[in-house]
C-alpha cells in the first residue's frame, strides 16, 4: 500500500462558534469551576470572545480582587475539564454542531495533502471534550495548539506549526497554514502568528466586520463547501 501524501497545508479550526456552540453550558461550567477554585461565587465574567482560557480566568479573577497564581489556574483547569466531562449530555442537548461543520470536516479530510487540527483558547482537555460531544473524527489534536500552551493567542500559531511539522515531517508557514475562525481576534491571531484566515460569520461578528478586520476570505457559514475549499486554496 502506498504511503499517504505528505500534508502541504495545515488547517487550524477555532472551536467555539466556529465548529460548535455549547448552548450556555460553557459559561455555567466556567462559573462552577471558578467557584470551586477560588472559593467564592463568580459575580461577573470577563469578555470571552477570541481569548485564551488563562487570560479570561486572570481577568475574571481580577474583577473579584483575586490574584492569580499558577497553582490557582491549575486548580481551575482541573475543575473546568471535569465540569465539561460531567455535562457532555447536557451540552449535546442544549448545544449543537454549527450548520455545515460536520460536512466541512469530512470534505477537508478528503483533500489530498491537508491536515486538520485546532487552534483554540480552550485548554486542551476542554477542547477535546467539546468536540467529541459533536464530531471530532477528522481532527488531529496532536497537531494543534491550546490556551493551556500559551495565554497569548498569536503564539499558538507557531506552536501548532511546530507540532504539525514534527508529526508530518514537513514545514508549515504563513502561506500553508490557514486558521478558520469567527472573530476579528482570530484574524489578528493568524496574521500576527503567521497564517492565512478563512473567517466564518457564525458568531457575533458580521461578514462585513470580518472583512474590515482583514480576513482573506469570508463565509456566511460552513455550508458552502466550494467557497470554503476555494478559501483554502
């Protein structure tokens, strides 16, 4: 049997509001984990869109007058990961895979010389649980990057590129790495980190806002596979 072709493109999917939505479960799990780690109820939460979990936790803790240590974030992360595992069925009931997501993942899996992974502000355990609840069949989590790797999101691009390079024995650079996301922050992450962008207006940001932010390609949703594949070309 012939060896599979060496990938020449690395596609990094954002998770929340790009592939899936938790239907509000995510905020509830965060609040529960915060209370267990910090020892007091969460009264307000930092903005989450396009940010890493460590960054969101740090700002949320500061809003409550709490200093964040590495040990405190580690405790929070453990509670967060367990909270998602415990509420998978509820997330499946209240949340959803976004329209066209499963079909898009399957279509890209058929593309020669392409590997799919994730670039997300979620810690890895949370990202894997969220995606497994809906569809993670075509994603190579070992080639991705997560909020648990670095709190500064643009740095995650190089981390994913290095992991993918090690796994697939090839180099991925700014011309062969594509981030698929749904916020202006995703666009900034890609351009500062060294990747191209396909933006999907599946979250709070409109297609016009994503174009204005500099996305090379903008889709209304993931249902138009021809446009998606064209954006990755």
